[in-house]
């Protein structure tokens, strides 16, 4: 079965460059459509992952500031006692 219309050059040969450019244009359109559709599907997943990461990064309880201060005071006192002995 022969196509009804074939684009030809002025010398009568088939215009392969025309068909090559058209195929490249169609591939680029399909690829662009695929990338846009995939990006639209991935964006919510990225947002969910970032939200989960932010929730997991929040501390579960406050740090024990008083205990740290007591240890620091004990350390300072121990250093002062060590200096006094010398």
C-alpha cells in the first residue's frame, strides 16, 4: 500500500530531511509532554517527603538545660580546685 502523498524535492526525490525534522519535532513534543506529566506527579511526593523530614527533625522533648548547667558548674568548680592545689 503506497501513501497517497509523499513530499518530494524539486528533482523528484523523496524529501527525507522534511520527514527527519518532523519526526524529531514529534519526539521532542512527546518527551516534553512526558516530562511535564512526570514532574506534576513527582512534585506532591517531594512535598510529602520534605514535610515528613521536617516533622522528624523536630525534637521530641526539650533539652535538659538545668542538668547541663549543673555539670558545667561542677566542671568549673573542679577546675578551680585543681588550680588551687597547684
